């Protein structure tokens, strides 16, 4: 117990790593070229604009770190050697940031949709779900910034785990497969970063501890559990298992990316063809074609298949690597219920008609 508490204690080194990471992202996000994407129109008629240069920021950072490793200025295992203390340092940072957001939100007198405070009077509720929709700091949209930080942080943790595996001479097929899937997923995320601007988290969720902790702590540190597990456990996969794992990943990717792309394109151009046909639209508002005519939250199915593919390289000898897909299943069912309630209140009879035409929530014929 003492050794665990000692390992969790943040050090000045872990704080410096975290600070350097955030400073780099702030500078790179502000100065690197990227497509400026308009967000959705908010309730007051305004809209935010997002500079989507995450992929360039990622490639530049990995390149700089690669040069630093080559010149012996940076240790490739700096993160994997300090996993627990970085975890606790990030948690403390998330807690403090949320308190600042709560305080600033309560004091705000801005009546715009992005910064208007939504105070219920319930301290825990307001702190957890947030008070402002899109708080900013020095011109940076904090919510969008934290999402980018979480995804890039996940990649950096995995790369450091990979370096540790090579250093310890225990690189396995399972580790390679896991790393390959995660790298492809993160690169794809940043390649299509503009699609993030039309997701529920960005357009509807206020920025509280739920999102801050989820972006900065939960995503990078729990999504990488499989990598940490493979560092200490050797798994031998058969050729059939590797092929099956790749199939699950590709199917998950096809559904996840296809569904999100259809939704994003529909919001930009409601008349754009879906699978070569004019889209079926309910009440002029809800897309009922393509993946969205199969299940009302088909993108969640893709997400679950991808999460499963990240864990399958670990075999079935332990439930630990399956924490992420198990948690994600619970989260997405909970979120789907919240989405359904909000959509029912917002669209009323149009939503009822959509549910009649598309009866399945996530998995056709099962749920």
C-alpha cells in the first residue's frame, strides 16, 4: 500500500511534463495552419469557429519528440516510467481547473449562449455538469482544447509503453496489434477532427468535471490499460485470432466513421446523398437513412466494436484489459438514454415518428 501511494505522489517532473504538454498544445493550436470550421448555430444565433490543426500538431509533436530521443534529450519511456504519478498529477489538475471554471462561471454576466451561466443552485450538480457551454481562456476554446489533449495524451502514453516494451525486449504480436489499432484510430480522429465540432459533447454539454476528467484523465489513462497490461503479460495469438481481431476493428471503424460522417455531412447539407440515394428525413430534421436508418445510435455500436478490438489482443485470460469496453458499454447505454430523453423533449412528435421507423437503439434486433 505504501509503495502504491508513493508511486501515485506527483513529482515536479510529472508536473513539468504535464505543463509542457499543455503549453505546446496551446501554442501549436493557435499558430499552426488548419481548416477553420464553423460550429453549429447556437440558440442566440451565434456560432463558434474551430481551427482544426490537430493532425499537424500531433505530427509535429511526435517529430520533435523523435528528434529529442535521437539526440538523448528526451527519454522515450519518460511517460511509462511515471504512469501513476502522471495520473495523479492530471487528476489534481482536472479538479483545480473545474473549480476555476465553476468560480468563473458563477461570476459571469455574459448572456451569450457560449458563456451564459446555468446555475441550478445545486453545488455538486453544477460542478459535475458545468455552468458554461464553451468557456474560453486567452482565446482558446477550453472544451475543444481538452478533447484534443486527451486524444493526443492517449497516443503519447501508448508510444511510451511501446518504447518500454522494446527496451525490455518483450515486444509481442499482441502489443504490435494493439498499438497499430490505437495509432490508426487516433490518426483517423485528427484527420476528421472537424466532425468533432458537431458532436453532442461540443454542442450541448456544459464544461464541468464530468467532461474535464473524462477528457484529461479517463481517455488517456483508461484507454491505455491494455498496453500497460501487455507490458507485464505475454499473450500468444493464433493467426485466426489475429484475423478475427482485425475484422472486428475494421467493422467497428466502418460503422463508427461512416455513421459520424453521414451525420456531419447531413448537418452541413441536408440534401446530400446517403449511400447513393436521397436521404430520408423525418419532419425535416432527423436523418433516417444510411446507418441512422438502422439504429438510432449506430455510431455507438461502432465505438463499442472498436473498444473491443483494442482489448482482444490481450486474449481472454484476464478481465482487466476488458475494463474499457465494459465501461464504454455502460457509459453509452446511459448516454443513449439521456440522448433519447433530450431528443423526445426537443423534437416531440417528430422523434416519436423516428422511433417508430427506426425501433433499434444501438444494436439491431437486440437493443
